[in-house]
């Protein structure tokens, strides 16, 4: 097993399957994560996580320096329960994301192919669309869990 590496992204877990949310500052990573948490997802980490390959899967872990912390704009720094998750889908926040997608692209991360979609978080309902993207394009999960 390789040592975990830092990765600039936000991540939530739905049923143990992680959605990695990436984009430039102000793109809506935290807003999408909060909307997913409101629908029952668990926080893995906001704006910085650790990635760890485990048994041919890629896991997202909370970063120890920011574990459970989310900066909510106009509210402050709040604490949430957090978990680890097997990465099942990577969403790249992009206002120019294509309207129709037949198949997710595959991005190699730590030698593991992760389904990747360009995703416009401004189109409502973004959280439901992210859940549907996980269902339609995400890896099935079922990895070995934490070592």
C-alpha cells in the first residue's frame, strides 16, 4: 500500500461511494457538497483530502489538519462528522460542461481509472443530478475498506 497523498478537492460519500468534486476556487465545490450532505451524504473532506490506493481501488480520507471542517460562505467554519470513502466518481465543475454525456471519461489517479464527468453545478437540481451521475457512471464500490 502506498502512503496517502494530499489532493486539492472536496469529497462526499453516498452509501460508501465517494464523489470527488474538483474545480477552481468559487466554482461551487462546497455548495454542491453541502447540498449532497443535506440529502444524506457524508463529508469526507472539504477543499483538501488524502488519496490512498487500496487493493486496486482509490480511497479518499479526511485530511488530518481540516478533518470535519467546512468553510460555509457568509456563515463561518463549521464542523461535520466525516468518513472515508472509496472513490466512485470524479466531477469536474465546469460551466461549459456538455449537455449530453454517453459515457464518462476515465482519469488515471494513482494508477486507478476513475470515471470523470464535466459537471455544471449551477443547473438545478445539482445535488440530485450528482446522485444520478453516481448511479449512471460511478464505479460500483465494494472495496476492502480501511486497512
